[in-house]
C-alpha cells in the first residue's frame, strides 16, 4: 500500500465521525428552523432581539435577514467551523508530529521517499477530509429543505475554513517540539480565532433595519469569521473565502520549505529540559508535573475568556445605543434593562468555561489511560503505589485542572470589570459565574475516570464523544426539539444561570453529587483493573 493510501486508511474512522457530526448539525438545524420559527414575523422579532443582544452575537455569529436558510446558517455555522478546525488540527498532528514522536516517520524516511512527503500526504488527506465534511454539511442543509445553491455554498465555506486551519496546523507541527504541544497550540489558535470572531460580532454595527450586523475588524482575523460572511442563502459572497485559501496555501508551502530542511524530531521551539535535581517525591507530584503545562494552558484559555467577558461586556452593551425601538424590545424580551443584558452577556460567554474546564480535566484522565495502554504505568505500579491511589491522584489532578480553569475565568473577568469601573459587586458575580460552570465539568471528568477503567482502549475518544454529545444536547436541544428527558442527560442543561437576579443552585448540587458518585465508582472498579488489558 502506498504512503498516502496508508494515511487515508488510518483516518477511515475518525474523519467520517467528525464529518457526520457536522452534517447532522446542519441537517438537524435546517429541519428544526421551519418547525420552531416557521412564521416570518416570529423570525423577524427574534432576529431583532439577536442583533440587539451582544451575547447571542458572540456565541452564534451575525444573522443576515429572516430567510429560513439564513437563520439556520446563523444558528449552526460557528459550531461547524469549530468542528472543521479541531478535526484539521488533530488530523495534522496525528499524521506529522505524532508519527515523529513514535518513530514512524523515521521508518518511512528509511524508504525511497522525500523528507517533505509527510507534509504532502497530510495536505492531501486533510484536504479530502474537509471536502467530505463540506459535502456532508451541504447535504445536511439540503436534506433540511433549503435551496441547493445556498447549501452547496455553505458546505464550501465549511471546507475552506477547515483548509485554513490545516495550513495553520502544518506550520505549527514544524514549530512545536512534540505532538502534545502541537495539539495544544493548534487548539489554542482555533479558540483564539473563535474569540476574535465573537468579539468582532459582539461589538459590530447594527443595520438600520435591525436584521443584520456589520462585524467589527476582529471578526476578520478569524477563518470562522471569514466563512460566516459568505452568507450563502442571501448575499452569496465568495470573496471572504479567498483569505481561507490563501492561509491554506501559504501554510502548506511554508511547511514544505521548513520540513525539507528540518532535522527529524527537531523543532523551532525547543523543549525545556527539566532540572537535574528536583523535589518530586510523590506519585501525585509526578502526575502534576506530567500534566502541569497542559493545565496551565487551559487556565490561560479560561483567563482569556474571562478577560473577553469582563473587558468587552460593557462596551458591547454600549454599542446597542439608545434607540427607542431597541429599548422597547429589550424591555419586553429581557426584563431588567442594561444590567440584565450585561448579566446575559457574561453568563453566555463565561458559559464556555464549562467546556474548557471539562476538557482540561478529561485531558488528565486520558493521560493516565494512555500511560496504561503504553505500559508506562507499570513502572509506577511496581513501587508501593496501588491502582486506586494512582487513579485517585490523576482524578485529583483532573479536578484541580477544572477548578483552576473556572477560577481563572471568573477572577480575570471580575478584575476586568473592576478595571472598567463596574465595582466589586460585578467582580463577585463574575467569579460566581465561573464557579457555576464547575459542576458540569466535574461530571464529565468523573465519567472520563470511569471510562478509563472500564474501556481503557476506547476511552481516549469515547469521552470526547460524550463531551460533544453533552454540548449538542445542551446548546441545540431546544432548537432541535429533543425530548426533555434526553436534554436532561447533558450536565450543561443543569448549569445555574449566573449572574442573574434569581439563581437556582439545585441543579449544581445534583451535578456535584453525580460527579462524586461516578468518581467513587471509578475508584472501586480500579481495584480489579488490569494494567494492560
């Protein structure tokens, strides 16, 4: 089998899963919009509310009129762009830097192939993967009853966004020293560009008819922002796709140049060696040291999110203006005036913290399961450290990571509010908003611990599927008219809405109890776990 054939074979399961998820999101949203908002007057009222609500603009993007296709595209495209970006980053890492770390690239280069071959191969594979994702997104919109030309253009936009992130990821793979660092930097780029798009949309200029928003300049620094401005069901503007293709081409060419000169295993960013003499005397210290860089990276991401909420919140609300029509609409749909609207903005933006906190904790438990699969944990278990203690320590690191992300988000967001003159009350409410996201994250972290014990070989991807499913049920359950019992499965559905005038914390306590129960189950099952099942 050829090199490129082997690469395609390795991705035969992962890539279709990503693409099908994006296609199903498009299909479900397109089918749900006519049922949920079939009346044009209802959609107009809703779009007017959206353009007047910075939190909705930050999370969803900018709408473009009341057409069914335009509204469906607005509802789902930013999430499709995230799926395309993450799929591309993880695929590039697996096919490049991870293969170097595991010695596969060295075996490949021992055959008559050029040292640039891995970059060429990953370019073809990632390109095909993003084309598949775009085709399924187009078919999803089409299956939902939307026009064929708009559906095809929406799929093309999704493909181009994924290609742009491919160009970024192949450069990162040449720069970063390890696969773990490549994934961390790549995911960080996706997150930062998403936040740039969110910031630009939240402070954008509202049109005179109140049915669309002209994004501010930060949105034009993001591939997701470029993709959303295609507006496939209304304006059908292809120009925003040009920067996506330019980034993809420039990135691949740069990676080819660097890859042709870089020594195998080398990188532009050097990995800092550890100290010759350390004070790491416990297995818990070892677990923390192995995962601390990743934890700090997630915490920095949370801090950036908090700074976005606290630093941009007041500005975003001030951009609404004092138009009587807007004020009347807000008084009708968002009682409480600008203060309540600012609460909505903070709650919506800080709500993303639960995903970051869950991902930070899940990463720790996945690292423990990875050590089991690759035999590294045997060295530790040969000492007086038992299976239960080892899992408890890694679970502690996962919980600590989630707590650190939540605290960083709330504290930095609160400090930004204080710096803008909002007072200490807003500081404490923002801290509470960050901590309110913690229980949902803890449930997923504990679930990851259970999966790591019961299904160690599949836990690495199953837990991310669980996170994605919880996110879809929590974010899209209402729009997709998912039965209430199914929506209750997602821990994000039970997260308290903080800040708000009246907060119901009962859901948070149930989530904490569930997390404790799952953690206890994992520790009990760990007593009978084999090291390398």
